[in-house]
């Protein structure tokens, strides 16, 4: 029996994780749950899974949470604020942490889980993008383990040899190949991209995701962030991490080896497969996902990404090569730019322009500690807002 805490329980990753947990009451119990602001949904989940602790990130909602738990007959401790999330992440009552808080807000709790020696099922790529230089040493010192549960990095994890230690040369790994769906605008002419709407950008052809990550998929920034993440997770330099567009989203990623072999992980575009792999590892458990019918699928297409129409990918490679705090600047600027797009303040094509402006305004610094990273995150957000104001 594994004891699981889900940080970000009301989001799409949290919902998928809880669906897998429901299928295996003999293997998993929920130790704690957290949400950003969705108090009603969090209370409903607490009533179903009966965790010992429940946290809301927005401290102003603590009374609503405590009152709702009491009215629902849930005997759970109610907590609030960033410190509460870190408390849940390091709670001795939990051995497995599902890190599904979106954006830089998940950084502190992910680092806390690493230092506490937890098994971390990581869906928050920003924690690695911003703080890979802190997270990897924290995992080593805490004695925990990190299992990526976003589909691409989970696929790579499955295709690497058991016991892979982060040294691609020692294991004969030549290239890590990330697949990208291409998003909803794969065939949209460049001249029309400036006029696309937030609704169109969020209409992903294969995946059901939140609005921010859907826009990242449409710009290919999501894939750029995954390139940076793959560097930290698997020890590969930027020159050995490739991106290939695969519209069907059936091949989730690949690993090419020195002997000419290429191993791929295939499956339905359903996050529950990766989450079940992380929860059950090293065992494979039922995830509620239909089997893949290759005959019905009939074809798998691949093509190189169009870096001219989707410049965000190159911006991410540039940030990785610059190193230090540059990936954090990239991530923060992108979060601000995507929010501005979703709220009608800038056009779709301007997202990459704002990110480029911000990278040019803030020089990369060596990473020292989390306080520095959070300060850089704030500075990048301010610079991105200035860029947006100038465009307006």
C-alpha cells in the first residue's frame, strides 16, 4: 500500500491520478490533497478519499475550506498558503507525491518533496525548467526518486535501460527524440496566426488539457520546455535532444541508441497511462486506457517542426544553451504572455515576441538558490509586462 499526496488535485493531471487511484484501492490510499482556488471541488474530493490533510494555495480561502470540510463531515486538517503545500510535500505520512501544480507555484513543494526523499511523480515541468540545478542535487541528497509523468518524458523513461544513471554515453544513448503533436495550427498559414483566437488555440486535436498548456502546445513552447526538462532529467546536452512532429500523438517519444536501434513507447493519448506507470513502478497496473489498435490506426506520420512559424522552440533551445537563470526567464515570460493572449491583450504571434524581448532584457546568471530563482521569476514577469504594454 502506497500513501499518495496529490498537489494540484483539481486539475487535469490530478483528476487522472485520482481516477487511477480509484481503480486500485488495495494499492493506494490518499494522504493529502491540495488545490489552487477550487474549494468546492477540493472539499468534494476530500469527502470521497478522506485524506488526513487538505490544503488550498490561496490563503484567503482557508475559512471556506475549513467550514466546507466540517459541513461535509470530513475530519481533515485544513491548511493554506505556499508553506502548506511544502508541508504536504514533505509529510512523513506520504511516500509518493504527485507534483501537478502548474507553473512556478509548484517549485517550492517539489523541492521540499525531493529533500524529504519522496517518490515524486512529476507533471510540473516548470520545476525542472526553473530549478533543475537545485532539484537534481536535492533528489540525490534526499534519497528520493523522480518519475516523470508527462507523456513524453515518461515515454523516454520507459525506453531507457533500467538503472540508467544520467550518463547517456555510458548507456549507449545517442539521441533523445521528443514527439510533438504540432497543436491545432500545424497547417495554419503563417499569415493567419496573428488572428487566431484563444478558443482556437485551446482546441487541441488530441489531448484534453488546461488552457495555458494548450496554448503552449499551439506555440510549441510546451515542447521547448520539455527539451530543457529532458536535459536535466536524462543528462543529455541540447545537441542530443531532438523534436519531431507526430500529429497522431501515438508515439509519445523515442530513444536512439549507438547500435542504430530506436526504441519508442506507443499508446493512446491518455495521461492515465503515464500516471499509472509512475504510481505502480516498477510494476505495470491497469490504467483504464483502451488498448492501441495498430491496424485501425493504419499510419504514423512524422515531420520536422517549422521553426519559422513556431519560433518558441528555438527560444527554448537558446535559453538552455545560455544556461543558469535563462530557462526561468523564458518560463516566466511565457506564462505572462500566454495569460495576456488568453485575455485578449496580445495576439497569438506576439507570445514568442514578448518572450524574446524578455530574454534580451535579462542576462543569464548562475543559479544559486531558490530565493534568487523566485526573484528572477518576478523580474522576468515585470519585463514581460513592460513588453506587452509597449505593444499595446
